[in-house]
């Protein structure tokens, strides 16, 4: 697990050294040229929230939908940030993530505050597909680490574009122990067994689809499943060994 985290960290740090070898040629048709205007999709969507904590339940929320760029600024669903140094087929990015891993106190279990993940990453749009690498540190209560590596391909079927995705997510022991661990005092108050969670490495599979509607309006679909590592799934606070995410959104495409 430490090896996976180290690999992700080294990948983010080593990419600048590859820039001169792999970056597309600069010029008028440079695909990495920053645009001084909004490009991408903005709209609203229905998010299927699949809570997997002590108050496990499923419910729908209507929230803004953004997968867009404006100059150096970017938004990719739950990840936001700033593009800095150019590298390879993308940029080194300073990024943050919106995460709702926290939950309220319930039946003897203390409240967990939502994390504040901030870190570095990159999106590399290569000729063979897109690669997302991110490493975050929780600057709230857990002070833990999250890292992920995701590959996404593009398959066009008529006017519809499909994006199958495969990835892996790493969470440090301190992150997991804060959110799914059970302390001795909580065990005594709740009747749950005491539990200390270690680091986890969880595989993910996803599928996104972009469906043109009319003009510049599009239907955006996202499905993702994460298979939880036993370090997380075996916690008495966790109800299922999988986490599912689903989004159905209607957006306007800015060009």
C-alpha cells in the first residue's frame, strides 16, 4: 500500500521531467493552449448519494454540474483547482475536492467532520486516453492522505460518446481510522466492537456518457462503483463493501 502511494506521488513529481519529450508542439493549433474564456459543460444534475456510514441510506440531490475550464481554473465534478506548470499532455495542478465522508453523531458514535482534501495532481489527455493522478491531504480532522489513479478511454457510437474508466484509490490509515474506526469509548457507548482501520487500496470502475440533445445542450451520465478494501469494509460502521455513485445531468456546452 505504501508502494502504491509512493508511486502516485513520484508520478506527479516526475511528470515535469517528461514535458520536453512528450508535450505537443506549441502553436496556433496547440490543444493545451489556455483559453481566456469558459469552455466545457455547466448545468444541473440529480446526484444519487449512497451513504455507507452509520446512517446508511440512499437519496437524490439536485446540485450544480460542472466539467469545464476557464483559463487556468478547472472544475471536474467534485474536483476543482488551478493549472500551474505545463507538463506532458497536461499541467501540474493544485487541486481540492468536495467530499462528504463525514456524518453526524449517532447511537454513541461521535460526529465525523467532512474532510478538506487539498493537494496536487494532473490530467494527461494522451493519444491512448486520459490519465488522472491526484494526491490529497485532509487538512481537517483526520490529517490523512488520499491518492487516486484513473484511466479513461473514449468510445464513440454515432453521436454518443462513452467513457469507460478504471482506477485505484488509496487512503491512509489515519484517514480511514478517523472515519470508520471505533474507539474504546465509542464501543462502550454504542455496543459496537472496537475497531482500528488501516490503510486501504480500493479498485474502481466507471462509465460516463455524453449524449447530444439539441444545439449545445447535452445529457451527461456518470456511474461508478468502488469495491472497498477490507480495512474499510470490515468496520462495524460500514454497511456494504461497495460504494456507488450515479449522476444524471443536463448541461450547456461552452466552446
